[in-house]
C-alpha cells in the first residue's frame, strides 16, 4: 500500500468516526444497524482514542464531556450499587449501570445485558490518553466527580462476575474485562493520585496470573478455558501484561491458530453470532500487538487484511466471512436482526489506531537508522533510496 493511499484511508476512517459522532459528543456504534443506534462506552472510548491519535482532540474532548454528563445522570445508581455491595447485598445484574446509553445520554430501560464493567475501565483509560494528548497532567475540575465515582465503581466490582466485552456469559470473570478494568484503575490512580486505585489494579493483575499459572496461557474467563481474541488487549493497549510474557505469547499463538479466517481474526472458538466472521477490531488488535514486539510484517499483514474489507463507499463493517464459515447461524441472526452492521465505528477506530502506529513506527525507525549511521553508511543509504 502506498503512503498516499494509506493517508487517504486513515483520513477517510477518521471522517467516518466524526460523521458517527453527534454534536453533543456521543459516538453511535453503527448508524446502519438498528440494534447499534446507541453509544457504548467500550466502542466509543476506543473511537475517542483513535480521534486523539489522529489529532482530533476537540472531538475526543467532546466525547469525554458527554460521558461525564451521562455518568452524572446515573450517579445515584452507581452510588447505590456500591453501597449495596459494601453492605454485602446481592445485586440484580439487570439493574447495574448500563453498558450503552441513548445518544442524548439517557439510559434505556430494556432487557439488554447491561452489567459490563469493561466499558467503564476503557473510558477512564481513554480519558487518561486524551488528557495526555492535550498535555493535561490532572483531571479538569468538572470531570473529577465522575472519574472518582467510576473508579470507585470499578474498584468495588473489579472481581465480580459480569457480562463480557461481547455482552455474554454474565456468570464469569473475563480476562479482557480484567484488562480494561486494570487500564481504567491505573489511569484513575495516576490522574487522581490515589494509591487505593493503583493497589486495586495490582489485585486485578494478580487475578489474571491465576489462569496463566494453571494452564500456561490466558483463558477466556473463569468458566471457559478457550482463548478469546479480546485477550490481545492485555498488552496493547492496557499494559497489564508485558507483550513478551511467555503465557501471553502462547495466548497470541493460540488465537492465531484457532481464530484466523482469510479475512482476519474472529472472536472465540464457539462463537456463533452472524456465523462468527472476522472482526476488523480484532485483526487490527492483533496487528497492534505485532508492532509492540517489532513484528512489522505481521502488523502490516493485519492492516492490509482490514484495508481489503472496506467497501466501495468507504464503509467498514463489523465482521466478514461468517456467512461462509457457518451459514446456518449466519442466517439465524440475519432473520433476527438483518445483515451485520455495514459501518461500525470502532472497526474504523482500530484501523486508524493500527495504521497510525505503523506509520509512526516506520518514521521513528527511519530516523533512528539515519541518525545512527556513519557518514559513509549515510551516503550509501541515500544512493540506495534515490537509486
Ligand atoms: C459486540 C460488543 C459491541 C456492540 C456494539 C456487540 O455485538 O459484542 O462488543 O460493543 O456490539 O458495537
């Protein structure tokens, strides 16, 4: 792929994220799939990060202000469930803070499996990244109460079973949820300078090592020894595990071996949602990991596989190939909800994140290579480039 084409594709996907952002800052999961006409903290917090990486700090800031207001709107729910848990009460998962909000920031009363703490962790992490991008070392005053409230919520429920990042399996503790919670608690601990949150993040890290010590890789959850591609986030971006950690490397190998399709990476072995096609979000996540271990070729391969999935109008869907992999389940979901989302905001976001990371990697290595060269090497290199 040429650099001009690459820059064009990044700009086009940034444009898609901006197009899918309402003026109040909310970012819709997908404009063309009725079930996704909401703002999920998970999808949108990754999208805000992509906006920051692309230099769109104003838009990312608007998203974080929107979350602040949405969290203020459910402050009583968050406080109530924290107090109830501390009193030892059993809580109804259907009445926990929501995974997704209406675009106006209100909550939606329905039977969605809302108790998903990962999104709150990803929000705090993404906010931390945003403040870093705009050179703010501390939380702006108007956001303080929400940041503290969400961090308390995470610290209270960090090790509770809840629904996972795929909104399933509400009776288990999930590896990628723990990664997101760790990222959020770390960010809050540093931003608020509160050691209690950092200590809790360490407890989460310790919990993660349990499966690795038992079985040698990071399992999907406390009730499922399969792998799940969202465990890639353990290292990039949440940094709870080092990218060269032996059990993590084994996890990545298992993910590649068991979850690769021609179009990229699917979610987990027994997935049936729309036949379980390849998700650009996950293929890009794998590429992000490859880059963190200096595997530029692997990262480029992932970027190119996602790049090949854009349609003629520049839309990038949720998943690809499920119709061929498992036609029966694909059709079941089409009958229920129509075809899978054709334009999914966080698919664009992860493509942007990977593409920018690759560009930066390339630039810094070129600069590094040139500055470390002797005069003779440099002239040889120059003639190679021009020749
Ligand atoms: C996915 C979630 C995602 C939601 C909105 C669901 O199908 O499993 O991870 O947040 O769609 O995109």
